């Protein structure tokens, strides 16, 4: 009885799993310190989400204290910004621009713009934001600068028409931040609702709505519960087709076009890649 209730419980909003923010203490971080801070923050958030789920308020308070000792959400975002800085070659949107450059080049001398929703935006000056053929809407739970709207994607009002939709949604190092497997599935399903292929009649191109997905490579290659084949199965049932892929020592980049009908299918958390050294990253998709 208890396990059934847990499976059907509505996923928590991202904003309900984030701890309070505190003023960041770190003026500068080395590459190693940056990685350690990001890794520690993710682990603490997972533990916090589990404590919230089980109703253990004492443990939630204890973990919040640990997060604040580490500098809070603002320190995490500082580390993420440093990790994505041009000095460290970390602006993931450069990959997106390279992949869609053939279409962008055809829009260069026109008034037509592709609309992009960047979830978890950290900067208004990344490659995506600086391209004149794109109109970028940036949102984040804890906006760090003007031009980034403070908003939870899972609470963003559903589109009323195509003007409220986007040609591209960017989830760069966002899905791995969602602290539970069901919430990740819900986020991917929600992306479908926000995509459109509608362009002005004067457009020199047609464009297939796309999802730009970036994950730590270990989430896909070293998880007990997720493989690249399973990720492809999950997104295929949502109507996505993989058109570009790139892998580095730390990250895996995917560009998925939404070009097929949505064929809902549930995916449970099941062991696909057993091993003691594997991580527990998973994506669960409910059938509703």
C-alpha cells in the first residue's frame, strides 16, 4: 500500500527541492574546487529530496545547514558559471550553435528569428544569447543577473498559442539537477508542450523543433538505471529523433528533433547496467 502511494505521488516542483540561498563566499575557484563544489551540492540536494519525501524535517534542516556551510545555491551557480566560462571552454551552447549554424546562416539577413527557451540559464552572454538569429528567453530558479527570469520551468504557464512556444529548448546540465527520477521524466514530457515548428510565411527555412540536452557523461554511461539506449527509447516515445551527438570526457551532448507523434509509454526504474561502482541516475516516465 505504501509503495503504491509513493509511485503515484505527483513529482515535486524544482522550487520545492531547492534549499534556501545564502550569499556566496567564494570569489574564485580552481577547476578542481569547482568540480568538487558542484558534485557536493548535487549529492546534498539528492539527500535533501529524499528527506523531504520521507517527511524527516530534522534531516532536511541538517542538510540545509550543510548546504549553507558550502555557500548555498549561489556558490553552486558561481561554480557552474566558472565551469562554463570561455576561459575554461565550458559554454555548452557553442555546440548547439555549431549544430544549427546552417539554418542560422540563412536567417542572417532576414528579420526571422528562432525562439529559444534556455532553462537553468546562468549568463546572458553565452554563444546562444549572442547570436542575432536567435531570440532567447532565459529562466532559472535563482536568477543571477538581469535578463534571466526567476522561474521554475515546471511552474511556467502552459502555452496558449504558438507565440508562447519555442523552436528550441535548451536543458544544459539541468535534467541531472532534478533530484528525483520521476521529476526528470515529467520535465522531458513538459518540453514537448513548449515546442513549435511555426515560422513566419517569409521565412527562408523550415525548422524542426528541437531539444538540446546536455548531461554529465556518467549519468548515461555509468548508471545502473540509464543507458544511452534507454535514453533513446524514452525520448523516442515522446516523438524525438536524435540528430546530433557529441561526447567528451565529462559531458554528453544531444540534439533531438521533435518530428514524430507522441506515443506515451511508461518507463520504470530498473537495473540495466549492474555494478557496485555505478551511480543511481535514472529517468522514470509515468503513463499519465
